[in-house]
């Protein structure tokens, strides 16, 4: 198994473009892969409730139906071991460059910084609410106002911040990350 040489942590609100930018970045970077902390959460949840994991991993209404309950359950697991899902996700990593596309909490960043130190770079993607709404986002109480969406709102120590509003040069995003991993 290849140990990662670079870990890029991507954070942002729902429908800000984290998955889109992570996918495009993965296509551009040799020896890279995307790891999702949500995968072990959704996998465990799917097994427990006999749900369709593929649909749960997708970006659609099926996932949204279960999101609030998954958040509450995963918070209970994190209360016992804040790095549980990060560790489970990284156990599957096999590439030199790992893109973690769904960093949502200070404890996620803390885990990666403590475990991987200088290999870690952090990226915050932001996007105006109007554009997020065009992409299908609607404020959902118990989802958009809880720790899983808001914990990093006051985190200010990002290696790079990118406004994904369709006006900022997306090439700047790719060039910045590429400099880290070359």
C-alpha cells in the first residue's frame, strides 16, 4: 500500500462545489484519489438500516431523506472517538495524493494535522447562497444550522480559500493545489 505524500483537505458548505472541484482536481493530478469521510458514515448507516449505499453516496433526494438522522448518529460516534470516521476513510487510501472532499469539523482537521502533519493542506470553498440555491440547495433546519455545516465557519487558518461563484478563475484553484503536490 502506498502511503500518502500529500493530503488536500477540502471544506465548504453544501452545494458550494466541493465534489465538483475535487473530481476535477483528481482528474488533473497524477497518482491521486478522492477519499470521503462520509463514506464510512454512509456505509455503516446503510448496513444498519438496510439502505442502498450507492444512492446514499449520491447527491440526490435519497441521501437528503436520511441526512439529519445520519448526522445525529455520526455525532454520537464522534463524541466517543472524534477521529473514527477520518481513520476509517484513510484506511482505504492507496495513492500518493489524497483529496479529502468533505472536511466539515475542526476535529477532522485536527485529526489530519496530528496524524499527517506537514503533508496536509487545507482548502475552503465558498459560494454565495443564491448560486447554491441554483444548484439545488435549500436551507434545512437541523442540517444547515448544526455542527456538521457550521463548525468550520469560524476557522480562519486555511492554506487556500476559493470563491466558487463562476467569476473567480478556476485555473487558479488547480494551479495553487498543483504547486503543493509537485
